[in-house]
């Protein structure tokens, strides 16, 4: 199982996560800001960071892991910060909103850990509205298909929300950007959280490798 570092100072939260993750067989290390940060983390360690910490309390660890390909799970109690947190870290990341259930915590952690695997080939049959991830068949709605096809026009390149709205929805204004975000989340749940990457202050990027 995975090595997981939980970085936070609220004992009730770190205790709860520790119980959930340890019970599932993961190797968990807990650290408080006052403990400092380890000189080196084992490769592919999943870092769980409480985003409610003040910046001086998490700067050292964040600077150490940024750009080092460690998957990061942010904890927040504010739903409005989710998009910002997803865009904050350059590597694989996700957000868990407090309060959380054991099931939600395990699903989010497992999804992040799976992102270390190579991406499966992605193909789309427009007539049947079916995407194939390797041998796996994924049923899509008409709007999900339109969004995916628009992203596939420029694979591995950022595509703005404005362009996605115009091409996949036919909208001419930027008043419905939340619609794009909601449908991207639906696609992520079907295709994998690591398939579509958020590009800060731009839009989204479909990854092929």
C-alpha cells in the first residue's frame, strides 16, 4: 500500500484520517507544522495538507514538494476554495472538503494514487456516444461528448472556458462558465480525475500521456 504524510495541526482531523487510512493498509506519518518537514520524502508519497493552515506554517513543505511529482490532497472546509486549490499545485492533486466520510476519504485517496499509473488510450465513437479507455467502455451524454470532442481537438494544450462554451454549447458570452466546470467534473468521474487537468486562469487540458 501507499506511504501517506498527513500535515496538519487539528488533532481530531489527523486522528480520523490516520484511522481510516491505516485501517486500509496504508503507511501513515503525521506531522504538525511545529515538527518541521522531513529532509526527504519517499518516492510517490501522498501528501495530505490541511489548506486551512496559515501560509508560513505550510510554506516549507509546499516548497519542497512543488515540482517533485508528489500527489497532494488538500483539506478544506470552504467549498468555494476547491477550484483555487486544484490549480495551486503543479502536480497531481485533489481536494477533500470537511466534514468528510470514511468512504469519501478513501475514494479520493485511491483516485489520486491511481493517477501514478500510465494513462490508458482514449478513443471516441461519436455515433454511439461511447468513449473507450483501453478496453473499458464509457457511456457519455450528448453534452459530455461535445465537451470531450472539443478538448480532443487540442490534446495536451490548454483550452479556455470561453472556447469550450462557444464550441460545445454554442454560447457567445462568458456568463455560464460554471456549466463548463460542472461537466468537466462529470467527465473526470467517468474518465479518471487525472485525464483532464485544470489550467490556472485559463481552462482545461486533456492529457494523452
